[in-house]
C-alpha cells in the first residue's frame, strides 16, 4: 500500500474567470392543479368565509392590545409548495400597506399569515374576490383557519414554556412582550423571559396552576404553551481492573484546548495534567457530581489508549471544565437554564473553538419541526464562531424489542456535528454486531429528513438478559482515577470531539467550522461488515466513522485532495471550467476511470419560525465533464454569462450508475459509496462518492470519453421566505462553504498527486499545500 505523506491542497477559484451570474429562467406555463370556473369560485368562497371571521377579532380585541395582528393558518397543497408558487400565495394576502404577511411555517405545508388591521383584512378579501386574477394563489390553498395556539394538557405546579408569535418586526415584538408581561401580571402569573435565539420569543412559568394557564391562554400573540423540558444525566458503569499509563504534556509543547460542557471534571491523577487552571461553573461544589463529565473527558484525552486503538490519533489536548449541569439527584435543570449556562461558558471563553456536549433530552425530535434547543445551539455556534460536537441521544427501546427511536431533541442542531454510537465488541448477550449501530443509539432522520447523526463512533454495546439490560461498555476513567466501563452516545461523541481538535491543531489555517466539519465527514466511511443498503446506512450511521487525523490531512501519490473555501452571494455562482482532473486516468477503452469523492459543507441561512423550512439555504453542486467551451449571446436579455460548457454531464447523479453496484454491500468499495439523491433537499452537508467504473455503459459513452474536459459548478439557492425578507431588509444573502474533492487512481498506476499539482499551475489556479504544524513527516501506512 502506498505511503501517505503528501499534504492535501487548498486552491482558489480564478477571479472573474470562474465567477458567473445567475440567469433568469422558469416556466410560465399554468400548473395542472390550478383551478378554473366553478371550482375556482368555490375555493375562493371557502377561503373568504374564514377570512371574514377575523372581523370579529378586530371588533372584540381589547383596546390596549389592538395593535396585535390577527393570524391565520393557511394549509398549502402538496403540489403547490414549490418556491415558484410562493409569490402567488403571498400576493393573495397583501394588504393596502403591509406586504410579505407570511411570517412563518408550522410544518412544510402550513403557513402563518398575519393581518394587521380590519382595513388590511378588507384588502385581502378584495384579492380573494378577484379570484380569476389570483387563480394560482387561491388554487394553491387547501384550507384557511384562524390560527389556534398549541396548548399541551399540563398538570398543576409544573414548569411550562410559553412561546409567542414572532411578527418579524422588532418594534411590534417588543410591544407585544411588554403587554404580555403586564397581562400575566394582572392575572397573577409570574413569567420569566428566556434567551434561546433572536427568532424565538419564549417565557417560562414555574409552578403554574392549570387555572393560571387557562387565564392567559387567550392572549392574542400566543403560539404555544408546552412543558418546559427538564434534563438529567445518568452514568451506569462497571469497574474494570485494567490500568493505563498517565500521559503528561511535554514541556514547551503547545496543545489544543477542548471545552467540555458537562457535569464537571474530577482533578484525578490522569486528568490533572490536562486540566486548565481556570474553569467555568454555574454551580457550587456541593451541587456537582463529576461522574459523567469525568468519563467524557477521559475519552477525549485517553480514548485511544483505553481501547488500544488508533481511532482519533489525538496526541493530547488541554481540557476546559465548563460545569453547566448540576447533580440531578440534588437539583433539576430546565432547558432554558441549560442553554443559558452553555451560552455563558462559551461567551466567556471566546478563544476555545471546539466544544463537547454529551448532554440532551430523551424526547424524540419532531418529524418536521426543529427543536428550540437545537436552534439555540445553532445560534450560539454562529454568533460565537465555534463548533459543538453533540450526542444524538440514547433510548432503551431494545429492552422491549422495539425499533430504535429517532434522534433526540437537541440532537437536531444543524450546525453541530451530531454523533451516534456503534459497537466496539460483542459478547454473548449483546444485540449488536461489532461496528454496527449500538442497540441504544438514536438514529435518523432528523426533522425535515435532515441527515442526523452526522457521524458515529464507538460507544459500547448492550443486550437483555432475564428481562434486564446488560451492558458491554467502552472504557473510561472515574473521578477517583479507577478504570470503568460504560455505554452511551455520551461516550462516542468525545472521540469525534478529540479528532476534530487534533485536525484543527495540525492544520494551521484560520479556524473554520465548515473546513473542520468537511474534513471529518469527507474522511468518513462505513466499517467493514456493515451490509445495510446505502439509505439505511445514512439513516443509522450518518456519513460513517471518521478516520484518524493523519489519514485526513495526507494523500498518497495515487490520489489528491483539493479544498476550496469560498463565500457565494445570492445571484452568483461559481463555474470552474478546465477543472484539473488527471488526464492520465483513461482506461484501455478510452474512458475516464477512478474514484471521485466530493464533500460540501455550508454555513446555512437559518430562520427559526419556518417549521420544516428552518434551513433556508442550499448549495447545489454539479461535478462532471463537458465537450468544449462555447460562446453565448449576451445581447439576449436572459444571457448574462459570455461563455459556458457545451454538453455538460454531471457524473454525481445517482441515475448514472448501474443498479447492481448501488445495491452492492459486500465489496470493499461499498464502505465508501455515497450515492444519494439530494434533489430539492436543503441540506447544509452533502457527500458524494462514486467509482466511474460503475457507470452504465451508455452514460460512460456520453460522459466519460477521454477527449472531454472537467468542470465544477457551485450555486447557492434560497427559499422564498429568505429572499423576500432579504429584499425587505436590504440583506445580501450569502453562504460560506468548504468543498473537498478527492480523486484517486483505483489501479494505483499513475502519479495523480503530481499530475494534478502541475495542472493547477498550468491552468492558473492559486494553490498551496495545507499549512500543517509539523515540518517533518514520518511515513504512515494507509492501514485501518
């Protein structure tokens, strides 16, 4: 096997040469579902009947709250949910003065519309009566109802969570909050405002009675009253008689720092050398139980040594103890308090960029709505420019033979790297085979079919014996310094955190969450022996298990990894013609061959009140071949770019590849294969891995002839809501992204690394080896 000692490379797009402007397009044809005649009139009448009901709202609302808009729930037909039809729906609800009245989504098909006044309501009625002019908007709507807040059936003396509607107007929202607080005060209800993220207006009520909640349930801006999630952490462990050597930092050497958001870290003989002198704590010592935090931290520093495996390649890292969680035997903690503790710990330590969070809730994420906790974590990471490795959560469904639960609320954070668990070994009573998902791990998909977990690592195994759960744990260190065994996604997560820290430390580039996330996911593969179909692998294991840091940052001579870091504005795209694909990778039949692996990670535009459309941005990628560069007629109104590819073929399409290969689960390449139809999915992480030999014969003839050239096209897309609000606010929508492309000679015949390096120079790409901390490399074998 060839040695890996060649650094992966950064390259830049060529200014002006690779920049393009998005051109107009779209069909003007009438959709099949658009109504006409009596059917259209009947639909308009049914909508109008419901809109008429808002007159009662404006007539009866108390004068001191008359500025609060009325709200409607508008259910949109499945066929009409596409972005191209949103403007027609939006236009239907335009008033005399207020436009853009769709303020949020409950799920993928139900919009919330605000109506500011009776005058505005009359204008909307006129739009509906003019049904022939507004036929598409009316046809797109299945039903309209006055908005009704969601109110859980709660018992007395519980801590509850009150969500108010976000009207997307700071002045209006502030006025609503003031009048709500006064309204509650008059009812004898004490509310506490919380701090989740800017788009969430959430209050907490402690020890509320049902009568108190009933008294405020008719407040006009109420969105929901729900139970305030409470958090707890358990750590069941068995003693282990094994011992390991104590590691100590080397004098004069620098080490990375990881922030551990947990229950505290014990200052024992193993961890003492790696603990920073300072720490953060939300609790006095008598309210802290350090079992969980110590176990998590021991795996960050000693994970490889404890298992005698090179799973992360971490050579040591300093630990910052951020005690954000109390001893739950003495004090409970609610969701808003945990979020505030996390925000305070990260805010007060801005130099720490990588954080571990192995805490969460046992409640399954919604199928379409992202959790408030996940949204709060996303906001913290964006504002503070950090990355959080977050556990996907545990379940015990296996005890009763039920299927695994989906990812927990808080494990649906879009910016975090969410980590599940796979089994490290198997004993007689264990349910999972080695390298397969642990019985207790939660699985995907996340809300809106998002890919969660992102990665998996080793967190133990378990089974059932005589009706009781038995554990086969991974090794960790207890507060007293003894070695223990324990199970859970809490203990797979720190392995990924440790790996990220090691990558970030080795790579001396400016800190970038998208680069770190992309490098880890790009390296990931599925372990040997996992014979699930690809869609099931993604559901259960995300993108797989990341390799060690050295494997990630180096290539062998027969492969090359190229990294592009860019920011792309709305209305622009990047089209790299003459992409430096090795010209030597042509087989005896005259077709290109080899493996191509592409990972794209973006910083998404997120909007908290958009339901399943929380992720408002997407980056569309095409990578493939074309016949030649053609000139284009820019005198035409819809042609903005003077050149473009002739006969482009995207080799990353699932439809290019033979079904026999896609169903293969036994060959070694099955561990790498990643053919997913992302289609219209707004996913901030995309990964493709293809073997060109697996392409159908017809597609090979069309796309892989040796005289063709290669291109990459990266284009940002945005949902209608983000675009509408950006136009209103003057915001320029954009996305940071990292694109990683690895090209490998499957026959190990050609010096791909040197060839592509030469092509980069010949074709005027600015490029460089990624900056690494070590100046002298020792060759490492490319072995598992």
